[in-house]
């Protein structure tokens, strides 16, 4: 299944022998496919990629040969950009999915593209779109290199994973990396308005109620494909209700039923939308007070060790369509701010949950977030870490910076020891305790205690240790 903007499961696949993603049967294609932008000017969002003279503009409008690597979340425009590249430049379009294609498939496409180019005048170039390229093995990615290096194909590869970890260096260095951003609510709203009125979409036959619109924006979570999928499902429900109402009116009052009633747009209300997508509308405003109130309540419940309340607020955020990456970021912050050295493993749990959100996505990632919430809520609490760093920052801002003691300064360059840099430094590992009583801090803050550990959880052991270490370090007489 393709991952780019407006690409849906069950959508008609592009012809492997040619044509573009725009060449679909619009009478049968899902709404998201029908509304796929046909040019860069119709693309919503990603304005940082669409400026005049940008590499993407030059590739499409200047018809310049160039391979692209598109990195971004689902539903942000990766497949759409590939479609525009093929459609606006009149190139042949071939799509392969890294989930199902192998080295043999890649080589067949490249060989066919090479044969097409060898025909001379009138030769057609090929755009090879690889979806989820991060799923390709190293051998499969290596098979792409000859086609890219010799420009037998214009490669457009899409990935939701960090390409610096998932794409081989030779392929990465030969491609232009474009980073796509999640669409904003304004972007999604524009797409919904276009789909409601455009003849390719719902052609003015439906009216979207304000509360249903707001709920749809929340559920979309920056994913245009998801927004249009939900809209289409809700439109189907609204059409059925509208037709049923017309039949009832015709049966009970045939003299008053007429063409005007049939021409009235069917209303997509909140109940119809909820029924269509099977998700309740939770009172929650991602851009207003509710957003901050619920987020704050979850973090404070974790801080207060009330695991049940924390789980409740997590559920509200999930059901309201909050971006799971935002939730994960808040948990990572809480792991250090509220738990810190009380349980040093809490940060690892939170970071792992954040990585799982990126790797797995919703709805499954709700389990990873829930595990992190439970772990953090039940962990021993300490704010000693944030208090320490903030106190140190306050002193720096107040001008307490002082020169670095001479014995700690860099001594790796010629002449350093002549001016006393590093000459009296004592190597800690030469002491049987692993700690040498020498000055590390500048004079102006020497002897200041920034870190004050609690006696809760694992930090109790650190409290004893820091006391012993400070005694050794400061016994320099």
C-alpha cells in the first residue's frame, strides 16, 4: 500500500507499462484518489518545497533529470509528488512497493527504461516510484544504483523512516532529499472544502456541519488521506439518510415532495460522521484550552503517581485524535523533569515509547504510550535534575562564569604546557578511588551544590554517593 498523499488501500494501481497516477477511473476510485492534485500548484502544504526555483520546481517545471528521496509522515504528499513528476513531465510512471518487489522486479524496470531511452528521438523517460523504500534490503537498494547513476530512471523513493539510517549511503548521496511536514488543520480544511465542492469530489452534493468538520480535523491528525477517507465514509452515510428522508416524505406527503427537496445537499452531521468512522467525539480542542488542560492534567497525574487518572487523560487525548508524537514528547520530558534519578530507567522507557510511535503508528502505538504512562506514574519521583540544571543556568545568566582552571584546559596543541595548560592535571583513573581531589569548577562557583538528590527510589544511592564524592573533591588542603 502506498504511503503518499491521497493514496488509499484498494485504489486502482497505475499502469506498469506507462501512464501516471492521474490516469485512474474516477467513477470507481476512492475520493482521496479522485482528489489527488494534478500539479504542484494544487498541492496543499509543503510550501517550503514549492518556492519558485526550488529543486522540486526545477525537476517538474524544468523537466530536469533528478532522483528524489521523500521523507515524511503518512498522508503528507509523497505519492502525490511522484504522480506530479510523471504527469507534468510526460514521463512513463512505474510503481513498485518495497513490501512485495524484489531485486528481479527492480532490474526489469530499469532494463525496460534503458531500452526506452535507446530509441532516440521521441524516447520516453521513466519515473520509478518506490514506496516504503526503507523496507528494501541493502541488495535491493544496490540494484537501484545503476539506473540512478546513469539516469536511466528518475527515481522517486518514499519513506516514513529516517533515511540516514534506512537508506544506503550511495543511494542517499545520489538523490535529492526532501523532507515533508505534517499538514496543518488549515491545510486539511482546505482539502475538505475542495473535496466537497469539486466536480471530481462530492460536487456540492453534501454540506459538512461545523461540529463534524472540527471533529474530522481532529481525527485527521495532519493526514490528508485519512481526512478524505473519513469524509467519503460519512458522505455515504449522509446520502443514505437523505434518501431515506426523501422516500419517507414522498410516502407520507407526496403533494409536498418535489425536485427542490431532492436537490438539497445532504448534511454530514456529527452523529453521521461518528457512525461512519466509529469514533466518539470527545470534548477536546487541540488548539485551545482543552488541549493544554488535558495535557497538563495527564502530566500532573503522572507527577502525582495517580496511574488511573493519567491513563484516563491519555485515553481522552488518543480518542480526540491528538498527535501521538506530541504525547510521546511530553512523556519524555516528564521522565526527566518529574522522575529523573528517582528511576533513571524511566527516560529509556519514554524514549522507547516515542520511537515505537514513529515505527508502528496508531492505533497500535496506543499500547506503547500506555505502558510508558504506567511506568512513569508508578516510578519514584524526583525533580532534583531539573532543579540542578535550572540553578546552574541561573548562575550563568547572572554572570558567574569564571575562567576554566588552567589544569583543565586543552593541552593537545603545541606550546600549551608552556603557558600552564593542563600541566598539573591529575588523571582520575590513577587514583584507586577513581576520584582525585582537585578543582574542576571555576573559582566563582567552586563549592556550590546544584544537584540535591532526594532519598526516594534509586536516587537514595546517588545521594550517599554524591555526598562522599564532594567530600573527596573538596578536601584539597
